[in-house]
C-alpha cells in the first residue's frame, strides 16, 4: 500500500503537470500565485470596506433624517468615519459655516452664531456645492482604489498562463525533434506541464472576475447614493441658508 501511494500521487493531473513543468513555467506559476494573493487581499479588503461603509451610512442617514436641522450632526461632532455620505456632509457643512460665519470651528456659541448669521448669497452657495462635489469625487476615488489590481488579474492572468503554455509546448516539440522520438509517450509529459500555467491562470482569473463584477456594482451603488445625498443636502442648504434676493 505504501508503495502504491507515490504512484497514485504521481498520476494526479495537477501534481503530475507540476512535476513536468519547466523552469519558465514554474516562474509563471509563481507570478500567478502572487497575483492570486494580491487579488484575494483586495477582494477581502473591499468586501469589508463596503460592508462597513453601508453600516455607517445607514446609521448616519437614520440620525440625519431624524433631526430636521441639517447642521445638527456637525454641531454635535458625531462621527461616522467610513461613510462616503458623511464625508460629503462634513465637507458641505465646513464650507457652509465658513461662508456664513467666516470660520468652520464648532464651539459653545456655534448654534447662537448660526441663528443670527445672515443668509449666504447664491455665489457662496455655489462654493458649498463645489466642496460637496469634490468630496463625492474624492470618496469615489478612495473607494475604487486598488481595483486596478483585480482588473489586471482578470485580464492578465489568462494571457500570462497562455504564454507559459505556448512556451512549454514549444520547448516540448523542440526536445522531441532533437531526440528524434516523435511519439505520444515522449510528448505527453511536456504538454501536460505546459498546460499547467493555463489552468493556474484561469484559477486566478475566474474568482477575480466574479469579485471584480460584484465590487464594481456595489461601489457604483454607493457612489450613486452619495451623489444623490449631495444633491439632497445642497437643496436643504439652499432652502434654509441662501438669500436669493442677493445678486452678489
């Protein structure tokens, strides 16, 4: 039984192909293995980031819509780090209070100063809208960071695996031609080893493809939600703090 075990392992497809692969093929397998580690790391990190961002955004929206004062969360210094909508809200509040009060600092007199402050002009409101739009763009870039690694794994891994296969087959045919023994028994080990890189490339690309598609859809939903909130907040600010009689 012990004598049959090594033979059984050697007859396994992947193990046999791994044993028969060339140095070039082994190098490509190592590169693909590293690509798989990076792609899985990005997927796990992004999955956790999206889940955390959704939870924080839900908490933020629940408190924001419960209170009818748009500056309430900013005044109380509640934090919802990780929520792109909160990042937009904070950027808008900072610019609005700067335009109204000349300072974004929140202190004990903040509420009183806001109540007696003059309304801002449409031109000043445009500065607030620009600040929120910039925050939306920065949040989108931050959420989409490192996605290029997944995109590269999806598109590049099969080609890299195919390169290893073509290279290995070329070496196999060259070796058979020089040996002068063109038979299946002589060619099969080399072809099997050459095909290993294509198999590994697909094993890297397929999970990365599903993860990339899921992440792109989820991130797009978060970005659209953040953009819609920026429009909602801008409308609320205009209704409460903008003086449209002013021409400045």
